[in-house]
C-alpha cells in the first residue's frame, strides 16, 4: 500500500486512539497521588512515537518491557502491570 491508502484505511482509528491517550493523560494530570513507574515508562514510550527513526513499535515495546533475562524465583503479583518497575 502507498501512504495515501494507509491513511485512508487507518487514520480515523489512529486518531481515535490518540484522543484516548490525550484524555488519559489529562485525567492523570488532574488526579492526586505519588509518581508511578508506569507513567514514567508511558511518557518515555510517547517520546519514541514522536521520533522519526524506525522501528517505533519495537522501541515503544522496549520502554514498557522488562529488559532482564534471568527469571525471578517467585512472582510478586498475580498479574502483569504493563511496565517494568526497574527493580
């Protein structure tokens, strides 16, 4: 597909997702509470989206993933949290 065809097919969906992200960040700005590693990782990933260097998706995923290779002995939670706390 060429650029025009890709925009015709996916632009409105991507636009809606971008508005959702902006609304999410607005809600966080209005909320009280302590800083959180997930928001820091999210903002770092947003910076990668703005970078024109490809592959953006790979770099965004790296911002949100655990970079360690050794397995942990025991899980500390019952579910994934979507970002690496850096511990």
